[in-house]
């Protein structure tokens, strides 16, 4: 790569316990979103839109779902001769045998260091997949270059009342510098504060500095996550704080995942996320449009391709190849790819994972704060098999 370029590391080794059963067989970054996308698509598209051609994706397990989605990186323009897309699986040490873990203590970051050295890039950006947004990384790089601090991090200014204990925020000085990344519960927000700096888990620094941080962690035998190392770097150096002003949603539990999907049904949010000058890319599938039968109703909803809809759908996100039979009523729901809904079934405040089959004349109902979740591939044909979340 030529001098002046940037490399990107997209970290899929993220807490997933609060998102089970949706994350039982996939990392957080592979959660379907918005009818046809995955959470991974947003940071990856931001990197591509900034002209970044060297991208590393770290996955906690074997990464089968990640590999199936990304393939050669062609849909993102990353199937290049120089640089390209690099995937490194098995990064979750909790899934590694104790004897193997011991041998990795001083080598945990070897693959990341090798990737960074071979990228020959001036800067590196580290991103998570829990934060949905469409950030202009070119603007972030310019902001970083105009300032002296070695680290730049990104935040979204929000109403403090909207923050949850699962969120982290930046502690900012009067001059707008970030001195630490802390959980909301430990944040020292002044009484009557109208804004909080919600952390977006995006960190930019020189590649040389990042390599040094990772090498020091290896020497210490420090096998904490890359995300934690970035938080330490913010505290150690005091970071530039870059404010992101577009649509943002943080996915950390089932409620936040459900609410993020519901939020993009608002036209302003949808346009801010998908209709900016920076396109969101995803895996392309050449399918026919969804067929809407006579008598079907479809209001204020998103719909993927290849489906067949006879029933009523209101304020819901419907993914690809979904069959909704006649007489069914779907409201405030997220229904993933390949799902089959029987005739006369009523669904409200529900998340249905891929390839589920829901029988006829059933009632599935959750609440906005506690949506009912149907696991991937689950078959339900009797009302007694439905456990409501009310």
C-alpha cells in the first residue's frame, strides 16, 4: 500500500451473552439488521467508503457465518491484488483449551501485529460492530491529523436519560479531550447535564503506535480484549474526541437490538443511515422481488427480496424469503430470512430468527421492552409451545 493509507481492524470478539439465543451460533457482528444487512456491514462499509483497502476481521469462533457472508470481499470491492480482506478466527480464549491458552499468552496479538506490519499504512482504525452508524472515516482522519494527540476516538452526543448501564461514555474535558472510557454507572455526569458523550468504540491512531501497544501486551502476557487495550490507550494519552452526528444505535442486548430495527422504520433515520453519499454494502443475492398477494396489507415496514406475503404486516422488518400466510397479522416484529408464518397467526413485539416455522392460528406476543424471541430453526405448532415475555 502507498504511504498515506489507512488499515482497519473490525473486532467481532464482543460480549454476546445478553443477546442469546440470537448469538448462540453467530458473533454479534453477524446479527441480521434492517431487512438485508448484518451489523458487520456498517463498519466495513465505512472503511471501504474511506478508500481503505486493508481490512482485518477478527472472529471469536470458527467464523463460518462470517466467511459465508464476506466470501472474497467482492461485494465491498476488497477482492484486490494488493491488500484486501483478511479474516482471523479463534480469537475468543474462553473457547480454547487451558493448555493451548497458556502457550498463547505471549502471542495472542501476533496475527494482528503481522497484519499491521504488512499493511505499510500510516494509520489504523479499530472498530466494533455493536454500533450501527454511517461514519465518515475520511473526516475522522482529517480531524486526527489536525491535532497533536496520538489517539482519536468517536462519540455520539445523546440525552443522558437514554443511556443504559450497558453503554460506555467518554469523560470529556472543557476543551473536548477524552480522558477515559467508563461505564455509564461510573460516569461523573454533572447534575442537569443535557448531553452525554456515548462511546462508539472507534479508535484511530498511527499504525506504529498500535503495533507498539500490541507488542507491549504480548510481552506482559496481557490477553485482555483489543477493545480494552484501546480504552487504556485513551486514558494513557488523553484522546481527541470526534463527534458523530448521524443516526446511531448501540446493540448490547435483545431490547436494544429490537429497538434499533424499529428505529430505522422512521423515514428520517432510514434516510440518514442508507441514503447518504456513503453507501452501505452487503452480500448481494440475485432474487426476485417479494410477491404481495391480493388482499395483503403492508404498512410502514421494510421487506427483503424473495418473499411471499398474503397477510397483514404493520411496522415490522421482514427479511429475505419470508412466507406470511393469509389471515396472519404481524405488528412490531423482526422476522429473519427463511421464516414461515402460518395462516391466522398473530405476532406482536417478536424477534424470529432464521428458518423458523410458526404454525397456524397461534398468538406470539412480547412487549417493546422485552420482545419475545424465537430461536433459529425453531418449529412451533401449538400454543402451549409459546412462552410469552409479558
